[in-house]
């Protein structure tokens, strides 16, 4: 006999989203979380006495507006504020690019007047395509089904609906969409723009969380993926959750609990129970068995199928292919406590630019070298660093007059060459990241009163991000849309009955979106109602 209708493995933001939707529909739900706090990688923690920060996921844009509304996250305490400037890119020669409502045109005209019109046209192009693709975010992609059945009829209807959505794109935008799915960001940007900093602005979005050169095929899609976002109804804008990213997941947990879901922390799942070819519960690390009609995994597919599923419980062809699931985003994450704000040589003193995403990667060539360095030697000697200083927008994170900074650093190898351990090299690379910022903001190193450094191995151990992969699997063409996590399994159902996926290893992919959790809940509810109506 089942203890619950659904048990959800992992209380990250997608697991909590799925739990809330299922509980609001009347299902009995229990969420199991290994860490002592909910939120997965979207958490706010004290990393230095008196200093709190979003220690892993660190900025807001992709969180879906429907999820915010349906879960009433604002009623549960969520407030999101916009950056006063969007991005700041300093260059070694003292020039800079500053973007945002009142900054972009003036800044681009100063750097390269000819790129003003080109940039405005490219932004319109991306926005038109993003507007159409937003229609796909909260729906399952067409799933490849063999033979003739009710499922094949359903997926045929889904495919026709998908084609109908794409008909909204003019033919030239459809051609550009094909380019964005298949080409490199570097090649597309070189064709469009003259100035390195302008190319770097878009190029950073192509490699953030993506262990690749901007000249690798497929990086243009990662650039597009980051264009889907909005904050408070404004498209393409990035912001900050007051109280940090934990405010999002605490709100989701509150919504799930208010609907009746149970959330258990401090105990992980040891095994998925499979009986008669059906997933019917989990065994916790404590030895407790929790039985349920549906088992819903918020984990990276590598974790679920490599560690939790009993040997031989899934079809052999599926097991062999999922074992090749590609992880690794080249990420090294740092949180830094500061006794004062940094001052950049290119734009000294305080200002809107310190609320922006500060990108240290002044050209596509710089990013390309960073990737090839990491492939050859384990980490880039001149790394890519994005720094955010959320305390410029949120004074709850640090003592009065002090600040916190998030450093999202690339490229580093998920696994170091020659069997070396990240535990032996973490501090060396952390020092390099600090020195890189120091080059552009002299005095930054002296302002640091505490730091937390998380290597790819730390991100895996602490948050279940295999190889430090923030997306639960690379956003490559063979791991996107109907192929995420693989052809025939794109409908949030696992390869055996009773097993479902709700994490970022499913469509539409990574980022703090809530979309996979929303979509998986819809599938579970459809199956539940089909069984019991």
C-alpha cells in the first residue's frame, strides 16, 4: 500500500515547484532532501560571520512568471528588484561597455558608432525568436513514440501544435533560429559586430555554465537560452531576489506546505524501489522506506540512473545511452565578503555599474583561450569572471558599510588532468580568480575579509551538480528539446512505469526557471487522472 501519491527526490527549486502543483491538485506528496535546508543550488547561506549570499545560483531572470503567479510567491515573501545597470564589461585599455535602459546607446556610441544600429537589430531579432520560443517553455516537447497507440496519437497532436507555434516566425527569423540552434556564437557575432566588447557581451551568455569555446557549434543556442528571461514583466532584464536566491525556494516550500505537501530534510535517498517493473517508492539513507504511486526525480539524470536505480531495473539500451549523458560546465564558484566596494580603473568609484553583472572577459578570443587553457592544463590562466555585488541592491546581506560579491568563474576542467584532485588545487585557483579581478579593480584583494570557494567537485558533493554542471547536463543539440534527456523520453516520464523526471535535465533545461517542475507535475496529474477518473 502506498504511503503517498507522489514522493519527490530532491527539494531544489524544480522539486518544490512540482510538489506545490501536485499538492494544490489534491495529491498527497512528500519531498525528500539530503541537505538540511531546502532549495538545492538556489539557497541563501551565511558563508562568513555576518555575511550572507546566494552561494550557488546567484541571479534572477529565467524564473517563469506563471510559476511565480500560480505559487503566489510574492505572497510568500518574494520580492525581485532590477539591476540599475544590466552589464558592465571593463577592458584592459581602460575602455568599458555599460548596458541597461539609460546606458547602452551612449556606451556603444562611444566604443563603435556603427555597432549601435547593428546591436539594436540583433536585439530585436533575438527578442522575436525568444517570444515564440517562450511558448515552448511550459509545455512538453513532442516525444518520439514507436508504433501506433494512444500515446503516438497524443504526440502527433503535440507535434502539430509545435509546428503551428513555429509558423509564427517569419521565414528569415526561422533561418536565424536554425543558425542559433546549430552554429557557434562566435561566428555569428563576428559577422554582426565590429567591437570586441560588444561581441563579448553576447559571447559571455554563450559560455556561461557551458564548458566550451564561444566558437564551438551550438553555443549560439546557449546565448539564446539566456534571452528568455524577464523580471517584473520586463523582458530581457536581470534582477536580484531580496534575501538572496533562498527567498525563491523558501517561498516555493511555503507554497507546497500550504497545499499539504510534506518536506523532509537532512536525509537522502539511497535507492528507488522497483517492483514488477514499476517504481513504487524510495529507501532513505536512514533505512526508512517511503512508498508512493509516483516517484519523481529532481536529480541530474547521471545521479538518478547511475546511483539510485537498482541494477537491471531499466531497459539496457536506455541505461547505456543515459550513461553517456554529458555533464560539466567549467564552473568555479566563489562568495566574497568585502569591507568596501571595489573601484574599477575603467570606471572608478560607486555607481550603477556596481549593481550590474560585471563581466571580466573582454573579447571572444579571451574566452576561446580560457577554454583551451582549461582543457590542456585544468584551468584557464586568464579566466572568465562574472562578479555581482548583490548588497548594492539588498542591504540585508552584509553588515552596514560592508558588501558581498558573487564570483561565477570559468573555465576550469570538471575533472583535472592526470588524476589530480580539486581538493589540492582549490585555493590556488581561488587566488587566481581574486587576482584576475584585482587587475581591473586595484585594491579588491585588500578589501576581502572572508571567502568561500567551490570547485566543480565541491559543487557536485554539496549540491549534486555533477562535474559542477549548473544545468544538470550540457545544452548541446543532442541534449535539447525532444532529445532531453533523450529521444523517446522527453515527456518527463522515465523508462519504467511510475518514474518521472522534474529536474533541469529535462526540457527546457537549466537555470532557475521552475519550468521542468511545472511541466512534470502536469504529466503526473494527467496520468493520475487517467488512472483514477
